[in-house]
């Protein structure tokens, strides 16, 4: 019985590259019963703000596998990225993006490049929790969870082990974000100890990204949080030769989604010139996921043969290696004509199943820490008296509780009171830390906020300060 799989044609060049991809899969003998789902720009414009309707959700949840062409998110406020919505709603926590050079047929300065990026897919700044808090300041919350990070990191190590990779590299910015990125790094070290046969290393994301751009051959599997992973994935794909050639898998416990990593390219839509390679690569990953690895290998070999024979779309055409410049359908025809052949120079695709590793079980529960409330950070919208930190402190000190004294004031994270300096630039957004030396009750914070409100002070947000097993669960101010 054919395997049911949902697909969506997408927007822009999506319908063209999907049509070409499905033709290649059919000619190669993929045993799939396709179900089409309507998502994307037309659904947005029909008044469904999520970009996906109930029927599409039903199909995806039933088949548990989706092949998705790129979609267009309407510009302007009021709509969320459907890509992010689908990944998070379906629990697709791991984004897997292979980036391999195809030199000399696809130009690159790094012909030995062969790395895989495993990116966290649900958390970080992509939680999309943003607020405007003052006239001048907006915020976006960066959320990193222990269970979310743990299962992603474990998946990266399992991927490396199952694919015969040697090294896993973790990239974070924990020299600055010591709690969020610090947690990710600590879990990398902790879980990595369970894989003694693999080399492990950690790099700060800025130098790590620079090294991917300058010396990608030194990397094997790279694992990293969501935002960094999104950026680095495109960097790596472009270094390998072209973002338009890369596909990705989104893996969860209950399903998977496969997609090209490029956008919908509306500027060339309808011209028949788009390169279907990114979506076709994603489709071969899908085939391996559902146990049709032999078909996937046949398609990948034929695709590599077409590249070797100089049959290229315009985006990768070169004077040296292109013998025939073709459009979307012509490239699909060239691949179909070479089914059953093997490449002469490029590395053959893995034969047989070579499935992606399954999603790990949920993170192991850990004992709850002893949690003690010792203070509160109160954020204010305040634009009076020349934005003087001393003036704000003078307003607030009489309102503090003796057991909850005022410890510091920061502006954009920098300590400006006590002992600030006049060179520090200040906005109208202030954080004031009230912290005692002994545990307090929540009622004391409520009483403090009541006094602040009665004094006419505009507090816009609070963050409680906790000790977890005696260790601070909050960062110091910069300069504190």
C-alpha cells in the first residue's frame, strides 16, 4: 500500500518546482499517495491569519509527513511566519540541513565541504514574544528550555553517530548570554559525555560562523540554537555553492516536514527558470525518512549525473562546466533521463535506506530545585528630569521596603545607579532591582507595586528574582 504524504505547492516559484519534483519522484518509482494541502499566501488573503486552514492541518496530522514548497508571508503587521507556526505547532524541534559542495559543477571556493547543521527549531527568539514597552523601547524574549535543548542536542549526537560522522561542534554566545546560551552549552557538554567516540568542541558563534565561511572543511556536524542556526544554515549553503540547491528536514516526535531552504522568489515566478534542486533534495530526505532509501539514492545519483553532464539551470550556469542551460522542466527531464546511472566524479548518494535517526524520547525529568524568592526587577517608562538616574533613584528610594531595598538601576542592561557615569546613553526604559538578603513573600512585591502605582510611577513589567538551590537565577547588570 502506497505511503500517504501531504504536499503543498506553495507560492511564487513553489508550484513550478513542486511539479518538477513530483515528476522526478514518480519516474523514479516513489510509492507515495499524495494529498495536496492548501497553505500560504492565498489562505492568508482568504482571511485565515495563520495561513493554514483546518483541512490542511487534518491531512498533515494524519499522514505525519509533509513536503512543502516555499511560501510567501504577506508583508506588514498582523501575520506570523507560517514556516515557524508549522514547525512549532507540530513539534518539529530539529532542523537538519546538509551542506555539501558539488565542485566543480557548482562553483565554490571550498570543494571539500561536507557538513550538517542541526538547528533547534522551536525556541529562542523565534518564540516571537515581543512587546513595545515605552516610546523608545521594544523587547523580544529569548526562551531557552532545558528539555527543548536536551532533546535537540541528543538528536545531533545520534545523527552524528548513525551517519558515521566524527565531530560535533556547538556554537553559542554564552560569553554574553550566560544563562540562556550558557544552559545550551552546559547541556552540550553533559550529553556529549555519553558519546565518547565522537569529538566535541564549542565555539562562540561569531568566530564559529567566520570559520564556516573561511574553512568549512574543518566542520562535520554543527548544533546550535534557533536564530544562530537559521543564519548559519544560509551562510553554509551559500558557501557550499548556492542556497537554491539546499533542502532541509524538520523532525519531531510525531511527524516530519521537508522543504527547500530558499524563499518563494516571486520575481522569477512563472518564468520556468527556477532551480528545483532544493526541493528535490528535501524530497530525497523525505524518501529516506519513510523507508524508500533506494528510490532516494537513484534520484540523487541521476541528479549528480545531470550536473556532471553540464545540464544546469541559469542560477548555477558557468562558462567552464555548463554545456546546456535549461529551465525547471528541462532540468527535471535531464534527471529523469539519467535514472539508473551513477556519477563519475561526484560522490554517490548513500545507497539503501540510510534513514534519519528517530526523534528521541522526551527529556529525562529532573528533580525540582529549591526555589526562593529574594527580589524583583521592576521596569519603568520614565522620561523626566533629564533622564537622570539619580533623580529616578530619589523618587524610588522612599517607596522601597526595608527588607527589599533598591540595589541598582540599569538602562539597556548597563548599571547607571549607583556610581554611574554621565557618558552612558539612556533611553526612557529603566530597570530597577529591589533585592534583599533573605527570602521574601510574593505579597511584599505586591505591596511594593501598590506603592509605586500610588506614587504615579509607570511600571511596565516585573521579573521576580529567584535562587535555585542557593544559586542566583538572574544575571548581574553590566558594570555591576
